[in-house]
DNA sequence: AAAGAGCCCAACCGCCACGAT
DNA sequence: TATCGTGGCGGTTGGGCTCTT
C-alpha cells in the first residue's frame, strides 16, 4: 500500500557540488525545465528530480536575492506571518526574490526568537503575558483591540486567498493571465506608504464574478446602488461577516488601515475586473506581480488561520 | 589550543492537491 | 469515478561553522 519512493535507490543525496550546479544550470539554460522527473537523466545528474527542483528553486534560480534581510523585509515577514501563519510560500510571494525556504529559515532562526525575547508569542503574535488579560486595565484594551484587528485581518486574508484561487480557476476559462493581476491592495499596503484609492466601475458584472469583461478603466466611485449590490454579494457569498462594517471606497496604505483595505480590496475583487487596478491608481509592490496560481493552490485547502 | 554548545541553513521527507488518463 | 504521475508545500534534519568556556 505504501507510496513508491519518489527517488530511485542509488541516487546521490546531500550537498550539491559546483559541478552538479553547473550541469543543472546549463541544462535549464538550454532546455528549460519541462519534467523534473526526466531532467536528471537528460542533464547527466545522479539526482532525483525533486532534488533538482529544490536546488533550482531555492538556490540556483537567477532571480533569487541572497544575503541579509532588510529591516523592511523583516517587518513584512512579521506582518504577513501574523496574517497567514506558517504559509511560507504565500509570504514569499509578497517578498521579491526571496524563497519560501529562506523565509522559513529566517523566521525559525531569527524572528521567532526575537519576538519571544520581546515577550510576543511568535505563534499568536500576542504578548505572551496578555493571553488571558484582554479585559484587564492599563494597556490591555489596546492590545486586545490590536489582536482582534489582527484576527480580523487574518480572516479577511484567508477569505481573499480562497477567492483568489476561485477566480484563478475561472480565469483559466476566460483570460489565462488574469490571476497574475489579482493582487491584494492590503498586501500592497505593507510595502508602500502611498495612499491607495480604489476606483469602481458602475458596470459591475453581478452576481457572479467575471474576468472577461472589457470595461473601460473608469474613475467613477461606487454609487450607492453598486455599494448595496456589493454588500449583498459579499454577505451572500459568505465573504463578509454579518454585522461587519463593510467599507467601500478608498483607504490609505498605512498599517492601521490594512483591515479596511482588505475589506475594500476584497469586495473590489469580487467584482472581478482586474483591469481596474492599474498601477497608476493602485500602487503594487513588484512582489505582488509575482504571485502564481500555485500559491493559491494550498491556500484554498487551508481554513482561516485563527 | 581544544572541546563542547549553539547556531545556521541547505537539503530531505512525507504529505497533499491537481491534472491527465 | 478511480488511479497515477507530478509538482508544491511545510516540517524537520544534520553537517558545517562560529562562539564560548
């Protein structure tokens, strides 16, 4: 019943030699990587395909930035970890040129310890001593509010990832590149301090999101009618919570407004017209453009992180 | 200088999702 | 519908390096 081993017996394991790296690089440079399973033999490597893929994605790929993480990167990782938990690939998709493995290592060896030292639980991102004192006096209220905000953001982000996956699926039928444009303004807010203003079109495709609309890049704000439709759709689709204030319009890129931006951005995405996020009106970090459909694959399977 | 402890990170492992058949 | 092959993900390991005693 057991699984067949992914690698044949007798294949080399352990650290890669410069010669092996060279072979792999040269092969991919010439032929690209079609089937990883078949690649080792063609490239003349005594490795399994999985090992080759790992070596390429985590080390040899030309678009990898190595070296120390910047302060901004550190902050981004912490913020995204608070949102997403240990979803390293999702976190990596927001950090240009960093691999999930690198981020995971950095978190485990540096950030986790640093947060713990600061008295912050690296799992919940709440102060360790504040676990049961949310209603206590002093600064407890502020902390509890921050924790609630974080939890709320996590729910939004999880829902967003789910919708992203769904839309990515649909986009395959209509416009294959659409998923690449599907970006969260909230996530963008982590990497930019520029205010972001969403703009809506009055010709919203409802109730089902459609990706094949050729609507003009309108600068109209949401009309009341549009807003009511959006609210209805969001709630009926289970993507907003009963009683939740659903703000529609604009938001700033500050961290404090991130929750609102998630809501706004998400609802905007429900409408499914990605072309209404031109760079000029919704600045998006370079990393955001690198989100892949596969990133969303796992996200769909994972429920809310909190 | 030597030994042990701790740290770092590349690589491995097992599982899962998805597409093809 | 079931099965298989493949790629991707997160958790974990272990060898080498650095620091401390």
